[in-house]
């Protein structure tokens, strides 16, 4: 398999995105990646982040891009998780991305980085995108989202299988 095919395989699991760290892990020189982006087929999206042009745009691309821009260990958090699942009628202006370590990269104004360490039980992966659990996101958003919307989101998440009945009861108890 060629280098480009290997990178393409990685990109398939990341909404068409590949990072320079992904390339290095495959033994690909970062310079090769930069040079490849000057030709058709691969577009540089940000520092160390590239997108294969052949990959069609999807509904979750902006979330994957935001997490990859922040770097290793990053995850969607707060209302970004709810927006990913179309819960609570949220449409955040900025995608909130959590990270356990500081990121000095300048982010676009559409991304808000939150530095915090969470226990492993509060983290998961939805549609290939590292995220906090819906339970954690609902609790994090409780101070900023109207209670009625939040409780409706709990019911919707329960119906979608994103919350267990115990976790749904926990959120309801904490927000009422």
C-alpha cells in the first residue's frame, strides 16, 4: 500500500482529515505531507491538519476538525456534544473542545478551548469523534440551557440510547 493510500485509510476514520502526527506514526515525513498539499487532492486546513478533497463533506466534519485542530487528547464538550446529537435545540456559535493539556495553537474564532481533566468514565467516542458523554454534557450545560429544553434533551437522549435510565434520572435530579 502506498503512503497516500495508508493516509487515506486513516482519513476514512476521521471524516477525511489527517494530521501530521498521523503521518509520522505511519513513517511518512511531514515534508512529504506539506509537499503533497501543494498539489490537487489534499488541502491544508490548519497547522498540521489536512483534508482529502475526495472525501465528501459530512454533517459532523466541523466537530471532527475542531477536535483535531486542538490536538491529541482533545474532545468535544458542553453544547458541542448536544449539537452533535441534535439535542436541546442548541446551535453554538463556537464549538467547545476540551483538552487535558494546554494548547498554544491559535484557534479560529469558531473554536473555544477548555482546559480540564475528566475521569475516563466521562469520555467516549461518538461517530469517531472523541467527546464527553451526553450525561456529562447535559450536566455541564445545565447552568446555561433552559431547564425545559434540558429535560426534553434528557428524554430525547434516553430514546436515542445515548443515556441509561439511571443517568437520565441523575440529570433530572440535578437540574430540577
